[in-house]
């Protein structure tokens, strides 16, 4: 999302500028990480606003209907009892929509002269949600040039490790040095095509903390939080199948059936993993390097490594046969030809 060839300021740059108290009066926040955009806004508010007068000194305008005149009027209004007055405009239409009612060249000119209207005590924050950031048009890019603009895309590995460590430390729980790296690996956050973002990671870390009833975060809590119990059992089931341990596989299947698990969900999870295994086998046959296969599939590293190891146990034709069997079982369930409790036993017995 960079403009031209220059690199857009991001997470680290924002941290430096707010620490040095050197933010401009007009700020534009955008990017894929909605969590970081909200964090940046909260950080600005915490720094400059007296919490007892937040309702007076933090003004939120609706980006769907706010006019340029309304924004400029607020930019020129002084704070009441805080260090700054903060005006926040979320998803301002002219930044990402080519045609906006009552917004013309004259209005755009007024918008881009907003720095001249700020009184020095007011910070005007424009921000775009992740889905709107992708749609930013020339007006948004021109606003970025006259403001402090920060692109909040995914954290890099070093930032991510620090992000997780801070939350683990704040929990007061013990954890091994390997757990943070394991959390990064299993989440797949760093995969280029992953749709797993910081808000997902934060929610999963909170789950880990809640599940850690013995004062320590271990691989068990990470697995249950990031993968979920269903995914975890699928991996165990497929491990047993891939090593031809049908007794263990059947025991796992029977236990899941006794727990009244959703059969359609279980079948979907198994089918999905076999599809990944088949794709891996097909791409390997086409002599595509393993790292390229991982990038192409865009799944988290843990799931890919599991699927890759499991795919090596089957010939490509056998994987195809198993997929056909799974598709046929799915058809038989939906047509009423097969009872749901027979799904896993039938599949295990036939592979």
C-alpha cells in the first residue's frame, strides 16, 4: 500500500513520534491491522486527554456525513481542560470514495489546507478501517502528504515476539522460552496470505491465560486456544491413520462420536486436511519447492507442517482416492444413505 517507492511510516515510527511529542496536528492512520489503529488512537488519547474531561475534549465525527466545514470548525476549537483537543473521523468518505455528495474540488482544496486551520492545541485524526484502507484514492493519498500518516500493517517477527512476550509477562504466568516462538509458528500470523491478525492473536492469548490453571502457559494451552480442540483431535486422528494405526484411529473416532460432536464439522475438517495433503503432493510432483508450496497454500505453519509430513505417507493417487471416498461419504450422509455415527468408522476401515 506504499505510495510510489518510499516506505510508509508505521508502528515503530508512531511510537517514536508520540514519545517525542512530535506528532503533527493532522494524523492519518490506516492499514490491515485494525487492532493497532485502535491502539494508536487510545495511546494519543491517554497521552493528551484528562480522563475526567474526555467527553468534552474527544470529539468523534461520523465519516459518512461529516462536512469539511464541520471538520475545520472542530480543528480550530480549543481544548477545555486537557493538554490537547482530539477530533476523530472514522472512514471519511472522500478518502476512499470517488463520488461523494457535496464534496467537490473546492471542498477538497479546503480539506487539504486543514493544517492552516488547526489552532495548535487540536489533533485531527482521520482513520480508515482495514477494508477501507485498501480502497484509498487520490484524496486520501494527498491528505497523507500533508499529515503524519502511519501504515499499520502486520508486525514483523521481532515486533510480534515482543508483542506476545508483553502479554505473557502481564499475565503473571510462567512460560518456557520456546512457547512464544511456538505461538508464532502455530498461529501462522507471519504467513503472507494469512487472514489471522492481531485481534485474533489477542483473543487466543486471553484463552491461553484462562486455560492455564496450573500457573503456566504450555503447548497444551497454545494448541487448544489457537487450533481449538476439534483441530487438535483431527491431527491426532490423521497421525494414527497415516501410521496405519487403525486401532488408535478407531478409538479416537468412537470417543468423538460418544461426545456427540458435530459429524458434518468433523468430516469437513478431515476433508480439508486431505485436500491440503493432496495439493502438497500435486505441487511436489510439479517440482515446486516446499517453501513456495507453503506460501501458495497460505495456511499456518503448524497446519502446513502437519499436512506435509502426513502427505509423505501416501502416494498422490491414494490421496485422490481418499478424497473421493470422503466426498462420497458426505453425499451419502446428506442423502440419508448413511447414518452419521458410521461416518468415521467407515472412512477409517476403507482407507
